[in-house]
């Protein structure tokens, strides 16, 4: 369970998000203007904050400046809730201090997965573990018809974010955090490779080498630390060409990338 602060002056929007959070076992905290939101954040220290941009007394930009300027609240993720389309992938919002954004156009069944992607693993619906000797298979593997996804995870500091998002999207996930774990999966069949490379370069390269050995033609989505990172030869040589993403990772971006990488199923 997580405590999620909602700063929103529109009552129907507030009611919907608070209802969904409660239904999924989380505790919503509600503030109806920017000043009240900042005060409640400082008092309650929630796990996550969802903040509207257009608020009475203090707008969302003022809220995030106050929160990120306060050592007590600086580390709390703050998502901008916007009814307007974001055309730059959220770059301007991140430059303003927000950690990510949450489109108000999201369907209710997509809202909670998008929010939970910003929570710690033990607070989410999917919390992949890691073991030294074997890859970890997620419970989603038991879902009939689920696409089989092998996650090569070189990014332990991201707390299983990619796995959490993919799990909520209904994929059957096997996670390999080391080259040895990837090698142990060599005899298995997968529909897609998802590689989170936001970790030590030698660690990421070892996982990519394992992918090249065992699944050279499998469709791949690769997540780099930043768009400016160089594309490794192991990625550039793949065919079909991988779909490339970069951190900070938005749930909607990953969902679209997985759909784009997967071949269309025959009916």
C-alpha cells in the first residue's frame, strides 16, 4: 500500500482518482489548491504526488518548485496531471521539476499501472525479485495467451520499473539480471526481448552479448540511460532494428514501444 497525495481542484477528477487508488489498496490524500497541497506534502510525506497544473492560489509549477526546494519533500516523485497533450515527451515538465506526467485522458484501467510504476517495488502490484543463480519468472506467466517477454535487466537502481510496467500490461515476464541467468534461459522461447541498459556498461554489454548468442533475431526494445547515449554495436547489428527508449521512462512510452516491436499475431 502507498500513500498518494492528489492535488486537484476539479471534484470529479479528484473523486475518480481517489476511488481508484482506494480500490487498489492505496491511501489517497486530497488537497484542492496548491498551497494546501504543499502543506499536506510537508506534513504527511506521501510516497507519490499527483499534481494538476492549473490550481487556485499556487499553480502546479509553483507547487513542484516548493517541493523540490525543500529537503523534506525533494525525493518524493511528483507527476504533473495535464488535460493537454504533451508533445515533447514531457521534457518541458521535467525541466520544470516534475518527475513525470500523467495524462488525464488515460482510461481508468491504465491509471493505476501508470501511477504504480513510480512506486517502490513492495508497493506495486508486480515486484520482481532477483536471485544469483536463476532467472526470475513473474506470475503473469500463468495467464493464458500472454506474450512471453525476456527482460535483461542491467538497471538494479530502477527497482524493477520496466518489469512492473510490462507486468501490468499483461506480459509473461522472465527476468535475467546477469549474463549467467540469460544463458540459463537459452532453451526457452520468447516473443520479445526488453533490455534495460541503465546500469554499468560492462554489465549491460554482457547481457547484450548473451542476447546476441541466444536470440539474435528476436524483436527487442532497448532502454538506455539517456537519448544521447551511444548505440552499442550489439544493438546496431540486430535485425529487426530494436525500438529505442531512454530514461526517465513513461509507462505509455513503453507500452507503445512493446506494441511496435512485436510482430502482428496471425488469427
